[in-house]
C-alpha cells in the first residue's frame, strides 16, 4: 500500500509548486526531482506482484521508500505550518488593524525556503541510496518489467514521466472498475442468506415457541459463517416483530464494551415511558431497572458468538451453525458473481477448485465472488486469480484468511487505504457513509477524478468495496444509495494488521499510549477509556496526522479543556464522548488555532456535552468539516472566515453574534464567502439576515432549527436560489404562540406555501416543521423529483392527500405530530402511484382514514401509530396486494378487536403482517 502514500505525496508536491511558485529557486528543482522519482516508484509498486510484497528484502526496501516519503511529507507540512504561523503572528500584532490584508515578503519567507531546500535535498540523496541498494543486493524487477508488459512499454517509450501520468492511470482504472460494477449484480445482504433458510426457521421456532419463561438462544460458529447476518434476518422478520410487539433492541457487545452504552442502547428501543434526556440522567442501576420492567416471561435474548463457553455461561439454548455444502456454496458464489458470469461457458472449469478452496465458509465465498465479479470473463484472467489464491493459501492454515488477503492485495491502489481505514471504527459498529467519506477526503485518500466532486468519487469507492464484499451494506437511503455500512470482524482484523504493517494507523491495544507514544505513529485510535489530559505530554512534538478518541468523561458538570498542547501537523481530530450520567462542558484550547493543517474536526458522543469553541478557530484555514452531532455547541462568528469549509453539521449549534467592537475590527462577517459549503446544519439566528444563504450555491443539504417566523420570508427566498439542493429540513419553534402562528400563516400564504420550492428541481427529500396550515391545490409547480416528504407541526386543516397524491415520484410520506388537525383523511383514486411507505403518528384528531380504489397500489408499509381516535379499519386496505407490513402501535381497542376477530382469508393475511411494536425512533430529524 506504499504506492498510495506516495501518490498522495506526489499530489502534495505538485500543489506546493503551484501554490508557492514565487518562493522557489533552487528548491523548485529539488522538489520536482523528488516528485518525478516518486512517480516512477509509484508506478513500479502499482504493478509489483502480490507475492513479491511478502518477500522480506522487498518489504524492507518498500519500508525505506515509505519512510522517505513520510519524511518528505513532514518537511512540507512543517514548511507550510511555519509560513502560516508567521502570517498569523503578524496578523495578531496589527491589533485594531486586523481588517487590513496581511502579506509576507520574500525576506520573511527566505529562512523557511532555505530550510526546505536543505531538507528536500537530503531526502533526494537518501532516496537515491535506497534505489541503488535495490540493484546492489540483487532484487529483481517484478513481472511488470517483463518484455511486452504494459508497464515495460510505458517505461521505454519516454525518459520522462508526464506531469499527470499517475492520475490518468487512476481515472482509467476507476472508469474500468465502474463499468464492470454496473454489469455486476446489486450487492445486498440478502445474498448471504443463501443456504440458511432451514437455520432461520429453526431459530425462529426456538424464539417464538417453547415455554413461557425468559430464555437465551445462542448462535455459535466460527468467524465468517454468517452468524450476524442470520441474526439480523431473524430480528427484522415480520413474525418476530409481531411476536415481540412490546419492543426489540439490537446492541453490539465488543471486547471493550461499556455497560452504560448497552443499557442506553436497549432503553432507547424499548423504554417508552421516559424521554431520552431522562434516560441519560439515570444511573446504571436505575436504568437497568427500567429495562427489566419491560421484559416479561416470554422475552428472549439472541446472541452470536464464536466461543461456545460464552453460550454455556449464558445458559442458552445453543444453535451451532454449520458450513455450507458443495451445492449451497456454489449457489452463493453464483449469486455473488452475477448472471453474466453464471452463464459463462468457461465457468464450469473453476467450480471444483473454488468450492474446495472456500471450504463452505460464506464470507470466503462472497469475498472471492466479489473479486471475480470484477474480472474479465476470460480463462486467463480467472486462472491468474486462482493461482494467486493458491499462493496465499500456502502462507497459513486458515483458508478464509488467505482468501481475504488475496482480495485485499487485488484492490486497486486507490482503494487499499480506504479499506484499511475502516479498521479504525469500533468492532461491530455501524459506519455512516457520510462520515467515512469526509474522513477519507480529509486524510487525502480520495483523488480528484474528472468533473466529479471528491464526495462523489468517494461514494463510488464505497460502492466498489461493497461489490467486492470487503464491507457490507447496513442501511440505504430513500434513493437507494448507501446510508451506512459495516465491516466483518475478520476483515477488520485484517485491516488493523495491514494498517500497522503499512504504518497507516495504530490502535491503542497494540501500543502504550500513556507512557511511551512512538514518534513514528501517524494515526492513533484510542478505543479505551483513557482521560484526555493524560495524552497531552506526548502530543506536542508528535507527527500525528489523525487522532480518534473514544473517551469516558470523568468530571460531571465540570469543564474539560481539550488540548492545551496540540500535534501541530494534525489533519483529523475526532472526539467521541461515551455515555455517562449527567453532562459536562467541553472547551477547546485557544491554541487550536495552530492546527492549520486540520481538515476534519468532530466533537460528538452519546453523552450530554456543551461545547465552546474559541474565536481563534479562524486559524483553522484548511478546515473542511465541523461536526458536533447532537451536542450543544457555541460557534464564534469567526467561523465565517473558513472558506474551505464543506460540511458544517452542528444541528444544535448557535452562531454567536458579533459585538460592535468586533464589527469594527473584523468588518461584518457573513456566510456568503463560504461558497464551498455542501452541507449546513445549524440553529437559526442573525446570520440568516441579508439573504446571504442564497449565495451558497454548492449547498446540497440544508437543515435549520428554531427558525424565527419573521425570517421565513427571506429564508424561503434564499432557498429558492439553491438550485442544487437535494435535502431540505426546516423547523420553527414548537411552542409558537397564536400571534407567531398567525404571522406564519399569512406570510406563507403570500409565498404560496410549497410553491416557494418550485426552483429546487433536484430536491428529493423535504422535511417541514412550519405551521403552513394549508397546501395549494395546484401541483404543476411542485417538486418533480421529490421522493420523501416529512411534515411536522404544519397544522394542515384540509385533507392533504388529494394534493400530495399527485406528486409523481413520492415514495415515502411521513405525517408526524400535528401535521394534520382534521378528522378525515382519504387517499384519492389513482393517487400515490409509487408510494411505498406511509406513516401517520400522533394525529390525535384523525378519526377516519381510507384508501379509494386504485389508490396507493404499491404501498408496502403502513404505520398508524398513536392515532387513538381511529376506531374503524381503513376502507380499501384489504385490496392492497403488495402490503407487507402494518403497524398499529397504541391503536384504539376497537380497531385492535376488528383486526384480531374478523374472520376471512383477507383478514388472515392482514393479521400475519400486523404488529403493535413501539416505533424505533420519534426523532423528527
């Protein structure tokens, strides 16, 4: 994977030359020499055989090359840091003249330039010696240099490397891979269920039948058998949901688990009598009591484990999962490689070898199938892969690990660091795709590709890793894109092992982070409950580029000041505060301004925090992401100076006002300069004035809370200018008084309600928590591409269904608290032709709901939750042949009696798909 580090450095060297062109004399020649040499090395490593990478001499040579590249990266980052630090010092010395531009002349820069020249020259000399040693000690070139190979042809054609040669190669490889993925089948976890139908039925019988007492069922088997996939299939089954309609909870117990995290995870799903804030304020014992109250004698616990002793200790009914037989193994393989490969005439030659090598292990089968699904359908191409697999299997006794290593080594160079980086996340965790993408970009793993944004390219990387079965889909968005993913624990072990070997990152269980932090560590992940303060002495002179902390705060109600000393070359800082009782204040040190390389800052967690950012955050000139999750955060107005910001996701964040003195010193600071913003989540405030929001034309997602009704007119006008907007969520105060609601109503009438969004043709998700009172009957100006609509507190007085039913692409409709205050609701004839999901929750005035003939023909899920005035079964519901799930949580007793007692075949079908389960989440956002 050293080629990925080198590729990143090559790009950085090119940027240095273009951005600091005025600084260079002799040093420019040294930088170009280093860049050209690294380009050749990158191409050499790109085409080196996987077998060669395990050769001890070759590994030593690659390690030395990598260390030289890291030294060069350190030199460049130190140079940029010193320049910016000097500029900021001069800026601060101007005091009340801060509004004037600050320039540095060549005399100021010259000492730093000379130092850079000396360092790069020394690195070039070191690199030359390393290359000489390759020939001196008889290291032969890999097959990439054989006559007739594509690389040999490229190297003999010209004596100089084209300036963008490596990036053209990346574009070509990515384009070819993308084309093959489009021909391959869609990757879904359902394919992993092949051969497990009998297991599903046997386990359901253990869970749903038997004695009326609390019980534990354990799925036991070796890693890669599909235990978690099987458990998730059962957990999501409609019959299990109906049987356990009092609530279900899914939690992961990692090796470093927290009891409080587990209790809160369960309580979130099953404890309905307490608000989330109340749950967090309870101690572990009281929280455990609340969870225990929800259980009854028919409750069940389903666990998965490799260790049979754990199953025995839990006094469980043990179910041992078996390997797949030959026929089921081949069926799963064909399912993974797709129909084109399955009908290929040459496939039968490989059946016996593939089945024998995978030994019936589902993980090995889908990983190998994912690899071969992207290979050309030629005998030579497949034979080469299987020959390489023979070599990998000869390196150890475990066939699965050999196949996983083979698949990793066959990844394109641009995907290897992305896959390894998945190992930094906690065991069994669900990884948000958006977070993974932002981290990859901040780390420099995503290379610019054509006209695509970095985010679009990174999303394609995720799709390719999924196709190769290196990661798995956990959840999808309404448009089918990946919302979250997970990595199998065996693949995570591989990622951690290779990440350490490649010096990509270290996890705390492998090193002593308290007493001796190795200076060579560039990315550090701490998943244990160390106190932050204990790390400070080790960080000041560290070469750390990334620090990911999962911490357990210890000072309830007190202050924690984060990083009095900082690793000055840091690019990624992620602090996740684990669950604990109470809350605390988190304050960032003013010295954070020195982190001029910082691109990603996330301060989140599952406990309550109140975060204070210092005004010196303006020094983070390269910051791309600021994420505070669900935490309250005070953001200084100087945030507006950060023009590289792409993702500002602080949904409970408030921008502090500028004082008169600050206006005089800095001038008026507005968001209109932050034109790179793609995602903006904030609480409303004075920063919304002057329609500056409409100038952020790159915005794709906008989420605003606590909007003042008097700012709605300007806000709607600004939103109409955001023609690339895809996801919009707006919410006013929930407790608007009568005057505020009346103002909203009149103002929105003048704006013609939802017609204000007629320019937003790309909008596919709209969540509205504004008392609009009514919808315009004319829908010609409505959003043609709207897929999901969520309404909350809109107080619609007339039945919205005749209007909404004409939205051509609406697939998901969610009507929450007081979105409709009428008594009758009817889905019109021929309306909602593509609607698949309809949820109505806490519509307390609603008494009658019906569906006319030919209405909602594709409806699959209907949720009528906490609508306790509905006493009649909805007319027309029996006609919906595609309906798969009906949830009647907190339904009236009359309605439940109708469903339970009415005879007939159609009613039997309704009873089979009906549950009374507690909604998993009531969070509007």
